[in-house]
């Protein structure tokens, strides 16, 4: 079946033919003419703003965020884009430079960096001012936009005015997107934006994980403010001012009729009479938005039930003792060959395997059933496509293999040409139109920063730079989610809590939709239902030792998404962050599971954030445990979902290590992360190998570190780190089969050429070594299956595949970002293949698998299995390997890999060549310090 890019809000609106017949070319032109007059809001007089004096980067800070700053489009602009491909100003002017780095990195110099990035200096030169606006007619804040990118530079003389301006600018650039995601966070997207199956899946995915009521959202705010003293009060004042700015823009754009055109296309506004409303934002909307972001990028853990099922499958095949050894070898909790961010040998034990597990509640064989989320389906909600989207959403929510993404390369000044640290880093948040993140500069009392923030949460810069320092983050994935087995009593909706039969709390959402111009999905409806316990929402039901239980998931950040606002406030405060230590102190206030990186003119630093619960002695975080007081988090209070957490010193942290790399790899020795796959081959190795080589040579520059990132961004991890060993097995004897020999030659030539997925020339839309790439894409799943399934057996092989996907090539559809998402090679069996093949070759392996699998452990049989599957793969056509989807025709290899800016609004953009790199990215080297 052809792969399809998952669609979200308005993704149906891909071509003009999606519109009703009345939007023919002539009608479009007439309608555009009628709508053009109110398109542009009035701007204030030209500004003479000069470059800021509080900038210590010396013109050596750069950033990029495709496709462009402008994420709002009026109805007229949407129609122009759909009919003629015309882009609104600044809607995609960062997409070209971002794309061009793939071909331009080879000749990159420091002088050319801003050919591919924006100048991220503070302020705007007077001759580069495109507009200057006094939002809401206020005299205490100005929004200046530059000519090149249209980024808002917000300068306020009062704190209120500054944050008001930030809210106004956010609405100018992302109002529709902000509205979409406040509905996603509440599980109400389909009623707002349409019933497309992808919209159904999106709201189900996030609401299953955070089924909050309005009262829950307000409680989060109240607690965050109450627990943080003066900073909490300031955060509340900042948030209220920010919302006032958003709502001022809503009112102005509504009366001026330049609001986003998606409100018309989804039936919320009338294009002729202007009837209809755009609801004002309220402070609980910000928590709903934060719950989505925290769930998607900053919430490590889960998957304990899947872990239990694969353990039971291993024990069923091999017996308890041997089966447990097999399971542990595939789990790779603390693999000695894993690439580390803190690589100086320092140990940070967390979530380690106990000597004797206590309180485990493994399910009885065959008893596990997933708790339903959706009920009472009608109309289009009852189609096979809709139920399939629900199944995918559930699997994504319940796995530990969450999409981490993001990378960082940071080098100490000791190894740079200038003597100052250099950093190239950023979050890999997928590709959307408009983008989830937005750029801004914010300058006001207690605020001085430029960078990226998630739309609707931009009262502070979340990733970016201050006056003399920059910071960024990658997803870390350590385990802050545990699964408890609550014993049922009375019926299926009561459970024992400390010996008392207690009723579960039922939370519901009922959504319905009908066709609109934007989304023609037929009318439908459903009800989402979650049962909540003190130990979290019910995710599965089973029996344990014959007792009926519900498996629940308890997340330490649940009901605390709002708490992290304090850490971000600190990062934006120039009077707080002045050193590596104060930076680490700031990010300790962020409870999302992130790796944080810092660079100034003299120092670098790293800190791993998150509320890591202190577990009871003997509890193994890998598996479900009984919901009993003895096995709860230490000092856990279910009323507030607070507990004792590991101290900051126990989190992986470092200052001035020679270099840091991170690509969602293992943080440090003995620090167990929840996802599987932290073994001998990880995409972090692509950065480690390159940066280590640069540091050894010394004289690192901004361009050389950027080139290292860009080179890794085009690398096929399987081809670079595993394929040479596979070829070593095959070439252990002369290959006599002509088909296999030809394939081996092509693969060998590709490895020699660098194992890149790179165009023959810029814009050619064809890969060099295209046949070799096709062969490996086809071969990998075949060789993995042939290597491991005979030894593991089908049941255990399938169970392990549920813990860790086999492959994640660029053309694969995977996770919440779907196909055409750029991010690749995060999860796969490359470490298993690497360790097993090395063992078969007789090479040294640390932390190897418990037995040899390929060919039953014999080199000749292993070679036969590899050659047989290679011949099969070589015989598959491009159309079979790349079957096509709603973006690409069958057989188009380049297109199958290509990055698509997934439409979350009415504006479309062209595809760009595949690159495995951050979406928002900084290149920084500070020359001085305050």
C-alpha cells in the first residue's frame, strides 16, 4: 500500500482542485481583487534603530529557521498561493538558504556562513528596517521587522509593554497555528479544523497522554506561581501581558480584515460579511500548548508494558534465566560501546538494573489488552482510515521510542583557531508550514535575547542567544514515566489505593465535524474517554497472577508543564545568566527531559534536565510494578504529583569538556535512557567521529564545525558504520554470483565515496550512487530478518521489533512527523547487526549479544544469508523500493527522501533535498564577555 504523509490541519488543501468549483481561476482573481484592500495593516514611521550595543558576539552569531518567519496569510494570499504558487512576504525566504547548505557546505568558509544562515546580531541597522509598529498604539513598545527575513525585534521600555509586544508579534506571525495547537492540547482539533484522519490521530495522541480538564490547566498555573515566589508572580504578569498582545492583534486583524484566511476556509469567519469570531486567548491556552510541546519533545519514558511482553517472549523461548540474559543483551541499558555526551568517564547512575527486582507486576501471558480511547464513532470517524489513524496514535503515545531529534556540536576554545568556544546546535522539530517555532528578538526590562520559541509560548526565547552566551537543547529521553499495576476492586472502574477501593475518574471529550472548504472530510463524530487514577491514566488492562489489573502511566511532569516557565524566564534574564554555573542553575528549573548546551566567549557547559523521580529500592524502571506504597516514588504526593527527585549533581553535567556532541544518544556512563538502541552504532557516532577528528587536529572554526554537521547530515548511518562489516563477511570468499557481485561493487564504491545520500549536483534531484542507495534501502529489512528471526523465532523477533523499529531510513514513514520529515536513523537495529556481525567475524565485542545469530554463528552460513538477501534486494526495482505516496510518484528516490513542509495552514512550499539536521540552528562564536 502506498505510504502517505500524515495530514494535519488543512493538509487536504494541497492543490487548487481541492477547492469547490466556484474558486475557478477567474473567480479567484475577482475574489482576490475584492480582498486586497484590507491586506496590510498600517505601519508606524520608519525607524532609525541601530545595532544594539549589548551584543558581545562580534557579528559571529547566526541562525536559520525554514521555511520563513511569516506564518500568517490572508484569504487572498492563500488563494494566490494555491492558484499561482505566489508566496506571501517572508513565508519561505529562509527555505532556500537552508536547503543550499547540502550542496554548499563543501566549500564553506567563515565569510560564507551567512549565505546559508541569518545574521543573528541584536538589533536592526537603520537602513535594514522594513517596518516599525507600535502595537495597539502603545508608546512603551516597538516591533521592528528587518528587510531580509521579517523577524520581529521587540523593544520595550516597560516589562508589560515588552511582553505585550511579544504576544502581538506572535499573533502577527502564527495566529492560526497557535489556535490549532491550543485545540490539539485540549483534544478538540477536529471540531475546530476538520475531521481529516490525521487530525483525529493528532488530537488522540496528545489527549491520551495529557487528558486535562480546564480546572487541571488552571491548577497548573496556580501551583507554578505559588511555588516560585517573585519569579512566579513575574511569569504570571508576563503571560497576561503576552495574552493581551495576542488578543489586541486578533481584534485589530478582525476589524481590519487581515486575519489568517484559514478562519474563512474552515468556516469560522465569513469572507463577505466578516461574520463569525476568532476566540480570544486565555492563560490556560498557554498550558494546553505547553502540554503538546512537552509531550512531543520533552517527555522520556514509558513502554514498560511492551518491555514486559518482550521479556515474557524471551523467557518463553529460552527459559527464565537464559531468556532474561537475551532480553538484557538487546536492551543495552548501559552498553560500554555507546557514544556518550559526557565522555570523560564520569558516572551518573540512574534507572539502573537492581540486583533483585522488587514489586514487579508482569502480566499473565495473553492477558494484555490496550485501553480504548475512542467510542461512539459516527460517519467518517468509523472508516478504516480513521481507525487506522487511531491505532497509529496509540502506538506512538505508548512507546518508549519517542522522536527525540535535535543535535549539538560544541567545542572548547582550547581547540579553536580563535581561542573562543564554537557551537553549532539546534532542535530538530520537523518541517511544517507554518513552522512550529518562530524567531524573535526581545529587549526590555529583565529581558535580552534572540532566538526561537514555540508559537504561542514566545513570551520568552526558548532556544537562542543572550547578550554574551547562546544555549540550545536536544531531547534526552531519560525515564520519567513509570507504569503501575492497579489492582481492580468492585468492578473494572474501581481500584485499590492503599487498601481502599477507589473510583476511577472518567474524563471525556466529544468532537464532531462537517465538511469545509479546507477539509472536505465527511461529517463524523466520536467521544474520547480516559479513566484516570492517582497513578495516572489507564493505558492497558490485564491480569497479574490471575488478579485483574489496570496498567497506568505516571509521568513526573504531568500537571507540571507550566513549571518550566521559570527556567526559560531565567535564560532570558541578562542579570541571571552570566556564567556556565548560572546557566546550569537556570535549566535545572526546566522539567522537560532535555540535554542543554551553553557557549560564551570562554566557556562551554552541559546539563541534563528533567524531574527524575527517586524510585523505591529494588524497583526496576523497565517494567510495571504494583501500585502499592512500598513501590511508589519516594515522598510521592498524588494530590500534586510531586515526589523526591534526584539532585542536580546526579544529572549528567559538565563544564568545559574538550567537546560535546549530542544527537539523542546516551548522556553519560551508567545513565539509562528509556528508548532502546543506545549501543555501538548510533547516529550520535556520525557527530562524534567528525568532531573528535577536528578537535584532535585543532584550529576549529565556525565553518569547519558547520561542515562537520552538514557532512553528518547527508550520511547514511547504516552505510557508514555497518555496511563495511557486512561487506567484510561477504568478501570473506570470492563472490561468484554475478548479481550479488555487481551489488557488492556498487555498495563498495558508495562506501569509498563517503556513504552519503547526496545529489549529483545542486538541484539535480538525483543521488550519486543511486543504485547502491536503492540496494541498501531494500536490503536492510531483509538482512535483519534473515539474520535474527531464525534464532529468535517469530514471536520474539516481533516483540523486539515493537521495542525498537528495524529501520528509519529517510524515505520511511515513522512517528508523529511521518514521512518526508528529515530526521532519520534515530532508531534501528544497526547496533545489533554491528555487534552480531563482528562476533561472527571473531572480532572483539564489548557488551555483545548473548549469542551469535547470523547464520547460527558460523561465518559461511552468515555469508550465505547475506548474499541471498542481497540478491533479492538488488532485484527490486526503484518503484518497488519507493512505491510512491501523495507527494511522490513511484520510483522517485530523491522525492521519497525529500523534506516536505507539512501544511498546517493554507500556504504550500516546494520540497527540499534530504538533510538530517536541526530545523532551527545556530552557529555561534562569542568574541567577548560582559
